[in-house]
């Protein structure tokens, strides 16, 4: 009989999760740590990173903090290099950092478009490059890109976000194709609607909540801890023959009209 800890266990692995001081990134870090991985918590704000480390410590999890902005290519190269030199190789990379800005397309501020693309897309390119060089040398690794239901579905007032998440889906498939022969798997998770700071405006909007519950077959918002299972599955040997795929954890939204 297959031992579940052989299939899903992450003991001895190190995971870097970009943007994991709160929200979805934090929930996935907690899940990967519960599977036995050493997790590296990242964010721009040192206080938030320390708070996240403190909260994990209360659950008996000793994690590593790494405060830097994933949209600054030179900082990413330096900090990923430092982490691997001091803590050992990164086996699991979760490209999670992201932001939202809502505005009609015709008035969408140019500087905000630039910031959003840098945060949601460029950051994944910047972080994956150095991590992949070291994974290629070891011929192993799992990369998880955080996509969205907006990788598949349009929505008015968030056109640039939709473009960035569509690009994350194709970054996943492109990387999976190029890196498969090097023993590296690249998959994505597409969350539906979860109550986090990024969605604060929607969480406060009763009319939106009513629409969301009606539009989602499971008839509710998602809870961030419900993303942990997909993260453990894609990080672990349980998904050893899977690459280039996106798992939508969305209460059925992308499966239904
Ligand atoms: P939150 O705003 O709640 O958290 C974002 C996290 O990323 C924080 O830890 C933040 O910390 C960090 N972060 C933001 N920018 C940077 C940066 N430049 N460098 C390093 N860290 C950064 O967002 P969510 O948890 O809601 O979203 C996480 C991901 O999930 C995003 O990619 C989002 O698009 C995606 N997603 C979310 C959905 C939802 O319903 N919430 C649905 C579908 C996808 P700090 O600000 O201190 O840097």
C-alpha cells in the first residue's frame, strides 16, 4: 500500500513563497510547512514578515523570513543567491505575489498598469530565473504559479489584471515545456474569490457578494486554507507526472456559465 507521507510528504524540501506575509501566500506557506517543508516567508514589509513568522511559530513551525521586493530584479538575484548559499537549494517555488487595481480601461493610470504588470508577471520571471538555474543543476524542482479565474475569464474594470493572469497561465505552460527535460515541473493554481486584503473592496460590497454566491456553484467565498491541498499536491511527488496544468480552486466558477 502507498504510504501517504511518501506521496504527499515534503520533509527535507525548502519552499520559497513570494508575497507570503499574509493572504493566500501565507496560507499556502502554512500548508507546505504542515507537509514537512522548510518555508521561506517573503514580503516587502519587515514587520509583516516578522508577524507571519510569529504566527507560524505559535503553531510550532520555524520558518525563515526574507524581506525584499520581488519586482526589483537586482534585489531578487541577490536575495535568492544569498538564501540558497545560506539555507540550501530551493526545491519548491511558489510565484504568488500579486496586486489588484480596479479602474475603467480607458482611464487606467499608466503608472498603475506598469506597477501591476511588474508585481503580477515580471516578479515571476525575476524570481524563477535564478531558482531555475539551480534546479536545473540538480535536475529536480516544482514551481507553482498563482494564476486566477481571470486567467480564463474576463471581467470589466480589471482588464490589466486579467492580462497579467492570462500571461501567468502561459508562462506556466511555456516553462513546463522548456524545463520538463530538466526534471522540473511547472503548474499553476487558479483561485476563485477569496477574502483577502487584495479583495477588500469586494468583501465590503454586499451586492458583489450576492452576485458571487449566485455565480459560484458552491455558493460562497473561498477560505484561504482551502488552497493548501492543491499547493501540497503540486509541490509533492503526488503530482510527479503532472506539468503545464492549472488547477482551478474556485468553487466551480470556471466550470459553469
Ligand atoms: P494580499 O494582498 O492579501 O497579499 C499579497 C502578499 O504579497 C502580501 O504578503 C504582500 O506583502 C506581498 N507582496 C505584494 N507585492 C509584493 C512585492 N512587490 N514583493 C514582495 N511581496 C509583495 O493578496 P492575496 O493573498 O489575495 O493574493 C495572492 C495572490 O493570489 C495574487 O497573485 C493574487 O492575484 C492571487 N489571487 C487572489 C485571489 C483572491 O481572491 N484573493 C483570487 C485569484 C488570485 P507586502 O505588501 O508587505 O509586500
